[in-house]
C-alpha cells in the first residue's frame, strides 16, 4: 500500500541513533550483553530516585477516583502550580500555573511549540551540532530548520546566528546542556544572544522566539545551568523528566512560557490547542501527578560524573580527543587521524569501532561530520572495560 | 507575540465540547456540582475495573528496573504480542506483534496514521455527524477532510461515500460505535463499503485505506461490534483504553494493521516513524504494560446500559426525540420544534437548556446542525434528576 512520499523518503534515511540501538541489540544477542560496549542511545539507566518509587506506590495504592480521567488539556492545575514554583527557582522569574503547559516529554512539547509559532515557510535557527530530531519537529509544521555553525569550543557563535536571521525567522532553538557536546551556555553568551535577537526584532518588526530545549538542565557537573526565561523576554522553555527522573519511556515534561513575553494569551492558548489537536490531548495523567510531587527530586548525578571521568580516562589512554562535557551524558569525540594518514570519516570510524564491539553514533547524525557521540548512560564497569577495546581499535586505525 | 495564522484562526472557533466543559465547571461552582446536569464531555466516570487497580499496584510495588526507560518506538514487544491476541479475537484475523503499534490514545494513533498515509492535498472521507477532532487530525498533515451525509438512521450512506471518492482520496474513516450517534455499523454495511472501496481502487489504481477509529468497541449494549480488519484488506484499526478501561487521561491505545494489507512494511515502518517524530516517541511505558496485562478486562458496561435507559426515559417523558444508541455513551437528540413554531437551531436549544442547568453540545459541533449530543458518563442519579429539568425546559421552548 502506498504511503506519503515524504515519509517514504524519510524511512530510507532514518535515525542513525535508532539504527545503532537496534544494531546493538543484535550484537548483544550474538556476543552477550556484557561484551558489547553500547554507547549509542541516551537511554538513562540510573534508577529514578527513591522519592519517585515512594509516590508511585502511594498513588497506585490510593488510586484516587477519577485520577485517570480527562483534565484541562494544559494539565492538572495543581501540578502546573507546583512546577511553576520549580521554574521560578530555576529560571529566576516569577511564573504561575498559567505559564506552564504539561507536555508528553520534551519531544511532545517541542512539536506543540513549533506548530503554535511557525507559519508554513518560517525558519528556525539551530547551531550545529544538534539533536537531529529538531529537523522533523520543525518540518512537521511546515517550518524549515536553518543550521549555523558553532564556535570551535561548541559555544554559540552569535555572528553565525546573526547571519541566519531574516524576516522569516520564527525562532532560535538552543539546547543546554547540549546533546551531543555537553556544553552549557554561559549567562554572558545568552545575554549576547538576547541582544542580537532584540535588535533583530526591533529592526524587522518581527520578534523572534528563543526556544530552549532543556531536558538535561539537572544533569550538570560543576556549574549550574543559567536561566533562559529571565535572559530574553520572548522565550519558551521545554523540559522533560526523561533524564532528571530517568523516565524517558513515560513521556512527561512541560512547556514554560516567559512571564516577560508580550501578550502571552494567544501563545498559551495556542500551545494548549496544539497539544490537543496533535493527539497528545494532555500529558499522561499519572506521570503529571508524580512530576508535580517531585519538584525537588532528581537522579543521583554523581553516578554520571563518575562515568564521565571513567570514559574520559579510557579515551585519554586511547588517544582520542573530545569536548569536555559540562553536563548531559554524552562525550563528543573527534575522529582520530588514521595511522596511514588516509582521510576517513566519522561513519568509517564508527564502523571500525564496531569490530571491537564499541557502538557510537556518527557526528553526521548531528550535523557535524568528523565527530562521533558516545552516550555514557551505561554501567561504569562497562565503560572501564571498554578502555582496552578503544586502545586496540586505535592501534589498528 | 505573534503565533501561526492557522492556529490563531482555530483558537477563535475552538472546540464546542471543551467550551461546554469549561462552562460546566463555572456553573458547578455557582450552583453546586450536584445541581448541574452536565452531559457535555465524554469523560468516563465509571471506575477502571478491579484488575486495573491490581496490576497498577503490582507494577508500582515491583517497580522493575529499567521499566520506565525507552523501548522500541512501536512499544514493548511483549505488550504488542498480547494485544495482537486480543485483536485476533475481536477482528477475526491472524495478526502478530508486527501488526501492532502502541499509541498515545486513539488521538495519537490517528495523527500517526494520517501523517503516514496522506500526501499534502489528499482527502479523507467521513460521514456526518462525526467527532470533530478528525478535522485538525487530518489538516495537521496537509490532508483535507471531506464530509458526506449518512442515512436518516445514521447508517453509512454508501452512495454518498461513493460520490466523495476520487483519485485524491487516501482514506475513509469510520467510527463504530459512533460518537455522537451510538450507531454500530453492521457486517452487511461494512461489506458494502468494502466492495465500493475495492472497486474504486481497481478503477483508479489507487487503493484507499479504511481507517476505523474504535475507542468504543467494548461499550456495546445488545450486539457485538463487527470486525473491520477482516472486512477489507487495506484497513487500519485505531483503538484506545480511554473508554474500555476508563483511562482517558493516561493516553494509551494502539494501531492495528490488517494482515491482509498488501506490502505492509512501509506502512508499519511509517507508523513507527511518525509516532517518533510527532513527539509521542512511544506510548507511555507504564500504561503499555498495564494494557498488555489487561486484554480481558473492561469497565462494567451494564452501568452505562442502565444510564442509557434512564436517560431515554427522561427524554421520552420530555418529548425529545433521539437516535437509539447501540453503543458508546452518547444520546444524539433532535432539536424539538419550538411551541410558537419559530425556527430555532441547535445552539439556541443548547442555550435554552443551560437555563435549566442542562449542558449538552450542539450538533453543529459534529457537522450536524439541528441535533445535539448528551454524554451519559455521569451518575445515574443525576440523569434521573434531570428528568424534571428537561420537562420544564420543554414546557418553555
């Protein structure tokens, strides 16, 4: 049976991450799960915090009448209220429940955002490397993703963003801590971005939204992640509990709209409406209630910190360069020079590593060829054990 | 801040059902919840079955490691396997897990289906009256919903559907038991529809999908709901646990693809891909596992049957005509002739009823002016108590 042309085309070039994930499952069947160094998927394996388990059992045992029914499409008011308080703290602004819309994870939230703010033909600017799903998330709603380069240290390149702006620009999307680089954008960088966007809005008469995708906000190692909502008035934060509570399969997150935004009603009503018509209807009820109860809890980030250190050690020993991650749980590595000085690309290096049962994702999958991404949401023992595999792989590269 | 034009336009004419729902909340605050006869929203209030509670507590208590993580976008294989067995029984075909894609409720499933099968400009045929969300669900993906009339008894009008078919038709959508009429389409009617579609496909060389939205399959009173997948080869069933287990807030359902479908791989891979990129990523993990365990359970339908009888009695006493519902939990009523013989429409009657604290939804909200819908997922006592309010309202109409 025929299917839509654009979907048929997309299928043939579908997600490299998911491909590696499936390849990993095959290799594990063949060699045993503990023999494969699968760093392909960002599937958090650190347990949800004890507080999650406690409230989960409590809500199941009580199983309050009507608690699995419909609620307003934006979510339970008491949950939105609780999350507003958390957002106040994190974003250094005063928001209330009316600024919060519960979402089916960040992926659901971003689709609602782009559907709400983009006219067909509008553009959304993103800095390379970036989470590749932003491309369909914008294309779904007729918008075009415009890629610009980042600086060599993977910081935002304000001049590059400036060159991407035009009268069709609906939004700039930022992701900090960044997937795949682990970069956190500083207050200063965000202030520069805000200045640029304000100036552009004044000049063109079309204000540009700053959309911040921040599922990794709570996975930061040495510094906290600067606020977005207080940095630029026309900003929208999309967040999720996939990483902070290790609940990616449960599809729970939220959208927070800046209180400084001019005339927010259309935007908020639009977000509620698109949440409804895109078929989310509302974020899953039980997980909403859990998220509303767990505004202080998060996974044990020190586990990720130890893994990062172990991974960096393995890469250092093998002589593989990487960007030092400040947050998230990815290591973005440079494809090393081959011994015979042949020019080889990231896909070839990923294939080479596979021979040593090491799985990563080519940087091309993030708009950055010549690099590759390892996710370290796997047991520290496996990371440490991968050291000799990396070394052997490098000796034969 | 500006938002997308189409969303701004939609906001001004948004869902009548949701408007009545919100109006109902206001009236209840003013007059007390037990004084308002709120028949506006199809929000099941019958408790989920005991088996739901048991498995809910069991899964929460065990809280199996990794159970809240990512799984394949189509859903947990063991859940898809369990649901395939249920679909075999209900649809009288042999399906396995590869025919099942878990969805975030029927709304999520339908969006994935239309995104997968519709090219921009394609058409989807629906019989009036119909669940109005089909309009945005198709428009989201560039398709156009084409309305055709049903017969006077609200059965499918095969000739009307024939007149709507053309080379742009991607699908016909049916909904049985129907929202808002409660109609169940017989095997004979479905066979006639299948003949029409087969003939059209042969003639034009473009086979048409039959998409069956069936969240009410298990809410049927006197007869069972005939199968779709065995009635027509190129058919897709979209189902949900919102009504059968009373879990509408939890967003859990599935898509089942006919095993008779020609060359199903593109379709299935497309459905998995669109589930991912639309931002669902996967149906909520916990509810997947619950759905997979509860293939035999459903809410106590006799509660709805008693309410239906009580409601029909109230309407009979007031002299309001309705279509006799065979399933679902709606009564679709004709706007009665006004005493002074003035021509008054469904919106006026709904406004009139509101004075007596009775809330329904105008038939215009379902493409059928001159009618209105009452949802009887409210306590039987409230339904019985509404009898005198209906009577009084009619005396002054």
